[in-house]
């Protein structure tokens, strides 16, 4: 892997192809600034091209996952012109989208507050594991802004349903890890000292499957959730199955499955 990017620490890949990506501004609860967004854009592009990377665990350094937009940057927003604000807004939103579009599975290990843009990053992952100290909030509306920001209006209803999403986004209320588990915002809740290993265990379970199969599954799931009909989803599935069956190493994958080995 390339050297660590600004505000990110990258560890791995390990023998299973798992990379840990650590948001690394612990003194600011890993709040996001322009450099953080630049780093996420660049890193996602590199991870996507690296065949040695099979899965990604995303977490935060210190006692937080990500507190959202850096308050120093937030204070400058009222002084920006409309075009300046639009460019900054789009750049941050595309960083979240880059995590969501990554062709490798992403498991968010949420170790503390995940607010605003931090909630968006957790939602952009495929699976979320939380420690007991995790907190979640779509807090944009409490800053006098719209509660619809950096992909949350699209991502959150797909994870928890429209009713829970509306409540969280319209109130800006912060919920604890137990409530997040109850409404389906997180897949698993675990003790803090077991969080990363639980996330990596899920990643290892995924990396036993073929890399191309994982990519097509993630792509198909993202497209099928908004498919206009069952027929559209079936057509996509049929295409992807034929492509996967012709991928290099397919015979070895089948043999590994039959014998209980790794793909």
C-alpha cells in the first residue's frame, strides 16, 4: 500500500487481503476537513485498483469514529459564495460516494460518535459493527442546514426504513448503540476491545469468496435495491452470473467450495 494519506492511516493488506483504514485525527474526534475528503477520494481509487485488497475495515482513531465536518471548516460556510459552497459541498459528498462505490466490501467498525458526515461514512459501508460507546446522529439540521446531506437522505432510509430515517433526520437526535442495533442501523454490537476483531472476522468470511464474485455481488445489490422491477433485477443477475462463471480461476473456486477450502 502507498504511504499513509493526510488524516488517514492505512494498515495492510494482511494475509487475507484485509486493509484497515483509520480516520486519524483523534484530537478532533476524526472530524473531516478538505484534506480528509481529498484523502478519501485518492485512497478509494487506489484500493479499487489494488488486486491485493479484498476487503476494507473502516474505523476511527481514539475515542471516536467521526464527528462529521470539522467545526473550523463549518464556521467558514456562511462567508462562502454560492459557487464556492457548492464546490465544497459536492467534494465532500463525492468522498462519501467513493466509499460507497468501492468495489471491495467495506465494514465500518464504529468505535464512538458517528455524527453528520461520520454517520454518512458509516452508512456508505456495506456492514456496520458498533462498540457499546458508539453514537449516531444525522445532526445537520441542528446546524441550521438541511438534514439531507452527503448522501444520508439516500443511504439512511435504505438501511433503517423511511420512518426511522425521517425521525432521525428531522430531529437531529443522537442515538446510542443499543438503539442503533434495534432499528437496524448496525448489524452487530460488541464490546470495545472486541470491535476490530469482530469487523475483521466478517471481512475474512467475505474474503473466502472470489474477488470477482464479491465485486459483482456488491454491484448487483446496489443496483437491484433501486431496480424498477423484478425483471430488471433478474436481467442484471443473469448477466453477472454468466460473467462470474467465466472469470479466471472459477474452476479452482468450485473445487475449494466442494472441499471446504477457501476460494
